[in-house]
C-alpha cells in the first residue's frame, strides 16, 4: 500500500514539474556587446531631436522592479539635482565615456572596462560624448516601465 501511495505521489509531482515553463539563462555574447546586440528584435530605438538611444532589455523581473540589458546613447548632458536618481543602477561601460559630477563637485570619469554603481539617492550631473553599457537596475519605489 505504501509503495502504491509513494508511486502516486511521485507521478503527481512529476506532472506538476512537467507543467512548469522552462526558463533559460539570458546571454549577451562578448561579440554582440560591440553593437550587434542592438539588432535583436526587442531593442527599443528612440530618436529625440537627433539624439538616438538604443535600449535592449534582456530581462525584466515579473514584479518589474529589476531589469538588465545594454544601452547605447550619443552625446548628452542631464542634471539630477532637484530629485534623486531614483533607481539603484550598476553599469559596466563597453564603449565611450561618461563623467558623473556629484553635488559636492567630485567627478567620476568612466570609460571602457570601468564599472560604477549609482545609488538611487545620487544627485549630480551626467555628461557624455556617447557610450555603450551593460546595466542592471533595481527600483525600490515601484515598477520599471
């Protein structure tokens, strides 16, 4: 009797496992990081007044608070002085450069191979002649869209 019950439980567990969708790792190959990755169909390209950006969201968590991918932008300057940056972001730069100037005037210059983590509370200015980066973003406050 016990073996029949055990066999029934195993079969039930096996059928539950078989019904779960298969989830695979998401890879961005080194060869793609130079720009070919942006040929993927899920890449979002925006053109705002002649300034093009390309964003490949490789993975978005089901709660939409965590995102990873690659991003490419041309020359830009923006200020985050009257509000916080808003998300925790890790960035690893592949091409180009970025200069981050914190509110106290401290400059952090980043180029290919450099990594940085910006806390959500960071404030300052962002200047770049253009760059490509890997990124990982976490939003404590709400959903990323």
